[in-house]
C-alpha cells in the first residue's frame, strides 16, 4: 500500500503523525510525506521520505495573522489563514497525487489541501488528530476561504474522510466532537541527541517551554526569564525547553536552571514534578501521556482549549498568557504542587492514553479503508 502523508509546515502538526508513519513503514507499506517546501528539511529529520508539495514560498506570509480582539476573531482569522495555505498548496498536491498514485492519504485536521487533491483522483483519506479537536468556527472559516477552490475541483466542500483517528483522551476532548477511533498518543518531539542527560538536581524539577513558535516573541521571552527565575524560589530546579536561538537571546540564566535548549520533552517529562507551558497540543499531550501536572499559559486558539480542558480534568491549571506575570505563575505552580488531587488526576490521563490501541494496531484499519475506496 502507498500512503501519502500531508501536513501543514508546523512542528505541532507533523510530529504527532510520525509514530503512525513509522508503524506503516514497519508493516511494509510505502510512506511519502508531502509538505510545503520550507518545511521539507525539518520533516526529513524524522527519517521518512519527504517531498516538497510546492515551489518555495513563505507560509507565514500566506497565512498572515489578522488583528483580533477576542478568541473568536483569533479562531476565524487562523482558519482563514489555513484556508489560504491550502489554496496555495492544493495544485502541487493534486499533481503529486496524480503522479505517485497513493492508495490512501493520511493528514491532520487543519491540512485542507490533501483531501481536495485526494478527491480529485478518487483516493480515500484518513485524518489523525494531534490533540484536542479544533473548534468548528476555525474549520468553517477555512472552508469559506476555500469555497472557490472547492468549486474549481467540483466539490461542495471538504470530502468525507474514510477514517478519523483521535489521539486525545476522552477526559480532555471537547464534548461535542464526533466519535473517532481512539489511538494512543505516542510522544515524538523530533530528532534529538539525549546523550547529555539532565543531571539529577536533587530537588523537584519543573519543565518550562513556550513551544517551537511562541518562544520567538520578545514578550514571551521576557516572561520566560521571569518564570524560570521565580520558580527557583519554590525550591524547584528548571529545565527550559526552547529553540537554541531563543536560548541565546535569553542570556544568562539562574543556577537552578539545570538545562536549557532544544530538549526532548518525552525524555525530560518523566522526571518532572510539574510542567509550565503555552498550551500547545504536543506539549499538553506529552504531559498527559507521562502523567505530569500542567500549568498552561495560553495565548492563541487551541492553546486555550488545551489549558482549560486540563484544568477541568483536575490535572492542572490554566492561566491566560495575558495575565501570566511571573508572580502569578509562581503562585499557580505552588497551588498545583500543593494540590493532592492534581497528580492522581494527571495519572488518570496517562492511564486513559495508555489504554488506547498503539499506532501499529491501527494499521489494519488503514489498510481496510484503502481497499474500501472513497466513502459514498
């Protein structure tokens, strides 16, 4: 079976797909990843064959963030951005599907061009989530942006998927989402050299990160400096997971910061007493997989849903990024560490995730959907 995997050019969208891609390869299937040209080099570090779905362009310029005054405007503006990205990539993907002739296309929820390209050639497709489902308003805004593209391909809208794989524990998933086929979230945080392990600090460890994108913002970097400094006052050691370029921009860090740089969260979090992060899907789900209490500081879109759902499950706290002064973060971390119910609730999320079938167990379902063809 030939499986074409399409993804937006973003770490948090691509990395969760990698364990299932590996599972398909191990089962003897051909897997080819297609992504916009600027993301090809990074995607190739996962050890999978990768092809550029487009000529070179700047995805950020295409998505061009729109001014927003509330969460709804953020959602709809982001949805339109994903729609513009799909419109820019759909013809390249359609050509690739025609040339490579996959039996199945696998994609993630906000990559809209792949399903259009698959429908143009009668190829079934499957969706794998990367965390809590995106809100309906985001999808509707993307579909509205794509209306001319759908019409050009003779489609009334996004074609129906053959299989919907959901990696989010039921306790975290939004309650109004359609039931998908559960699959275990297997953390993969990218290729990393972990030979230089974090030394045992002899005190509880807090893992702090702002993800692969938000940490570039100067205001977020200033917040990170304050957070890591204040957490030392709680008797915590800190592992700061940031891009190496961000690490340089942060300058000297306190002695209780025992590691800083591009850390593999999957390797570090099992040793953590608490995690402080931006509410990104990959970070939230990796914390959940390891049963670590979390404090989310969301700034955009599904970051809020991840933080709020973790808090609702009792496994953490959510403090909006706009309110996240270092002193407030320190107080929230102290409250979380003192809460006797937080770690058992986080452990329940880990148990829920572990009870779901691992990616190799879903390969037969993908094979069956490929044989069944496009759903009527």
